[in-house]
């Protein structure tokens, strides 16, 4: 069985975090005979600097071929003024779109050792474990027509199109219901059906999938603005939330910050299961961005990237036990009080990126 | 000088909250010779029940004529399954659109007496005083084409259009910069310019207004997902935020919940200043919704509605001293420990809607 990983460290703190993740992969190869083969390539601003675009066609081809892609982060002030079509983000968006990674799984977990780090009161976030399923290849991110039009009177008009089809909604809803069955059997779907027809379609199609295929799962609906409120008010009321690309972008970022563990949160972006092999195309990346302000200093938290590899073990290779092991190692490191600067309590001396990676590898060996 | 108010209590807790607001208006008429004249009419589900649509044309006409509109809230489960075109919300959206109320001012203030009620740690929200200026008549709420299309293969396609023009962006930006000059002289503008061309236009036009008309005000830009995060992380970093209709809907709801004072937060929706008289069309309403779960029980918090009238005094009638007086009366009531259920600490017996209204009127008399 082939286990080829394409590693795209990207920009900012991406390469630093990915270097520690590679240590972890090496540990699995050495100690668990996992036989991962690693290829590495460029994405984002660093790809633009070399190729004049944020994702070379050859890289795109490899991403389509390998068993899973691990991505660090893209973007930074150096590339802020590039034309829209070659911005670092376009590299990431091209990967998502061409690999057809329509289901983005974004857990927001509050690690017990970090409950104090949240800006929310401890009792509101302790034990938080919610999963946002964000539709990732449709909606306003990719809808046409789009662009800026110059008008005759010298003014301009900017347009984007929010568009969803029956099938786009149904397939991501199925991922949510499937996952809910392995969790608390509840799904909340979110849109703005009170003001957007695309939201009405969203609600009706999610309801259809529920009624026809998953009647055993509890389904409720809530407007996106209400979810934004309720996430702050009582985040533990939620379990699985399914929503569109744009609402998912905003709500999952809000949720990740609630947990107090932003530097800790991984994500998985999955395509459809191949009818013959059951395999899904997949890309794994931290929820956090490229953090240019701290890049290159060796102080970034690599745990979100490392935990993205745990998701990769679970979702791409069905190696649940190994994923559990890696997550346990991360928990142990946190319980031992090892902290990078972003999660260190005042008075606690933080460790660097490398020390954190080494601590995880050591914990893997000790478990 | 005419001072005619059109009062639209609407649905759910709207009528209860508005009844207390009318007591306050009566107090001003009796004690400060303000001479407000009140008309009352229907909007939302209750208007649908009578007229078969959520806003009668005659009501729309009066809204255009009067000096200011006060609205309670619209919507409720009774009308959830109505056709999109006659849903309660369409009444509110029609008012906003036809009165051209493009600037929605949504303060998120943490009342000192309520700092403990926030789900955020007290030190993060104590003293919070931010103002979100939401564009209210453009974007995906009103853009064409829109709707659900039946496809030949039996599937459907839902479309909405996000569209902004130079002038729509500039005029709301001006409101934000103007207001910033009276506050801390800082504006943060938010969009998703990294994925949406309409966001690029937004950013460029806001920057243009800054560079050409308000170079003295400090301007920064932040993606909407990052704002959603930073609002949770460190809300006091913000002062004036200007953003589009949809992002404003979500971010202002998130911000209002942070303050711990959702039942307390008013809003103002303003049109352009009349070139001759300087007067703006205006509608004032609480940020909270119609809360059908507690409607009719006499327990809703009327303070957001009452404080919306304070905004009305300030923005429609330039009666800043009276607005200050009313806000001071509300603060006094809170300092005295009077609480409706939504803001009562455990162990404190809450008062009802009427008692809260009476307490404000009594405080007005005592100040
Ligand atoms: C980098 C950007 C294009 C991206 C998005 O908006 O999807 C990011 O915010 C995310 O959530 O992965
Ligand atoms: C009721 C609804 C149409 C409205 C909106 O989405 O604008 C509400 O959420 C608001 O924020 O005023």
C-alpha cells in the first residue's frame, strides 16, 4: 500500500511548524513501520517567488497523485500587493478546488491543560469539543460571475456570486451526518435563509438528506448570525455544525479562538470517496495562518500542524490507533507543562518550536 | 419643528419592549416639552396576518414621511414557513431599502454593572465600547440576480449576488470616519479581499475616502474571519469597525454577545443627509430579535428598545443632552441592581418588563 505524502510548508511559520511534523512522521516510520514517503514542494508566496504563481502546475499534478497533502500556511505582507490572481491564497484555493476537497473538517477542541488560556470563562469552554464541517469548493469563493467592472462614469462595481447546487449541498451534508453518527448524533446546519435564497436551498437540501438518508440523526437549523452569538454565549451546546464556505470561514475561526487553543487546531479537507478504492483525496493544514509577525524566530507552536498529521493518519490511512497515540502524546506534553509562547501562562518560560517538536517525539517514545 | 415618530412594535417581545419605550417618550413630552407625536402601525408577522404582507404600502409611505421610525422586532415560528417574499423579515428589509438607510450603527458597549454577565473574562470586556458601522442597503442582501432555479435534471441551483459600487462603499465609509473623529479617531475596515473581488473594491474605496477626505483618521484593514477571532481574543482593541451588510450582520451579533449585554444594545439605521435640511431618514431598533420563546410573558428586557430611543434623540433630533439623560437613567437603574431575567445574577430576583420601564422613568425623574 502506497503512503506518499506531499508536504507543502508554504510561508511564514509554515516551514518551521512543518519541520517538526516531519520529525513526527520520521518517528512513525522508524517505530511503527508506517513507510511514509515524503515529497516536498512550494505553495503560496514562496512559490510565486520561484514560479511567478502561487502553485506550479507540476505541484498541482503531484497533489492529485499522492495519498495526502500536508500544508503549513500561506501568505505574508511581502505578497500583499500582488495581483489578485497570483496572491498566495490562490495557491491554496486552487488545491482545494482542483482536488475537489469539498468537506473541510475543523474541530474546535479545548485542551484540558489550556482551558485557562481561553478568553471565555473556564466553565464555558472546559471540555469543548465541536466539529465544524465547512463546505470548501463552492459558494462565493468560486461563484461566477465575479470581478470588478469599470463603469462609464468612472466609478466601479465589484461582484461576487454565491451559488450552490443540490449536489454540492447534499454531499457535504452527508459528511456531517456520517460524522455525527460517530459522535453525539446531532447536526446543526447554518445559513441565512431569512435573507438569501441560496440559504433556503441549503436548508431544504440538508433537510432532504436528513429525512431520506439519516432520519436517526437529530437535525436543527440556525441562522449564521445567531450561531456567531451562541458560540460566544454557550459553545458547548454545539456538536457538529455544517455550513457553507464563507460562513464556515468566519464561524470556524471564531470557534477556534473560543477554545483558547488556536495554535493547536488542525483541519482536514476531504474529497469524495473513490467508488473503486474508497480513498478520498485529502489535504491537512493548521487552522492558524502564516503569522508573519513571529515567522523565522523559532517560537511558533507546531502542534496544530502536528495534529493535522494525526487527522491525516485517521482520515487518509484509517490508522485510528496511531492517530490516538499521536494525540495522546500531544496531551501528555501539555500536561507536562511544555508551552510555546502562545499558550504559556504568565511566569512560565516558553519553549521554542523545535523543543516542542522534540517533546512530542519523546512523548511518543514514552507512551 | 415637527417631531413625529412612527412606532412599529412588530412581533414577539417587540410590543412589550415598545410599550415601555412609549412610557419614556411620554415622560420626555411631559417633562422636557419635547412634543413628540406618535403614530403606531404594523410590521412583520403581525402585518402579514392583517394585510397578507409584512409591510403595507401605507405604512411604508408613513415611514418615508415621519421624522423617525422606532421598530421593536420581527419574526417568529408562526411565520417560519411563509413564502420568502412575505416573510416577516421582508418588511424590515423593505423599510431599510426604500428609506435607503445605508448606515447601520451598532454599538457594543459593556455596561459596568453587567461586566460579570459576559461569557468573556471580566477584564477583557470591562469598559468595552465599540461601534460597528454596517452597510445596510447593499451587498448580498439585495444583489441581483437571485433566486432558486429548477434544473432539467431535477436538481436545483440557488444564487445570490454580492455587489457593491464605488458610491455605496464611499458613503458608508464617510459615516464611519465622521464618527471616528468624535471618538478615538481610528477606523478598521473589514472584508475578505483575499478571496472576493467585491472585497478588493471595498478595501480600495474605503482607502480612497481616507486618503482624500479623512487623512487625519487612522485606518486599518482586517479580513472578516480575523475580526471574528480578534473580537473574542481582545475586543477592546477595536473602536470603529466598518464592514458590509453580511459581515456586519454576523460580526455585530458576535460583538453584542461579547458585551454580556445583548438585551441592552440599541441600533440606528441612517440614510443620507438631505442637502436642504441636513435631516436624515432614520430607523431605530434593538439589536436583539423577537425572542418568541419568552414573548407575551412580561419578562423581556426593554432596555435595548429604550436605548434605541436615546439614539433617536441624538441622531434624529440632535438632542444630545436628552440622550445623555436617558442613558444616565438606564445606568442608574442598573447600578441600583434592577435586573430583568436575562441580566440577573443567580440568586437575584428579576423584575418584569413593566417594572424595568417604570424604573427608568423613575430614574429620569430623580436625575
Ligand atoms: C487563506 C484564506 C484564503 C482562507 C479562506 O478564506 O478560506 C483561510 O482564511 C482559511 O480559513 O483557510
Ligand atoms: C432579521 C434579519 C433580516 C436581520 C438581518 O439579517 O439583517 C437581523 O439579523 C439583523 O441583524 O437586523
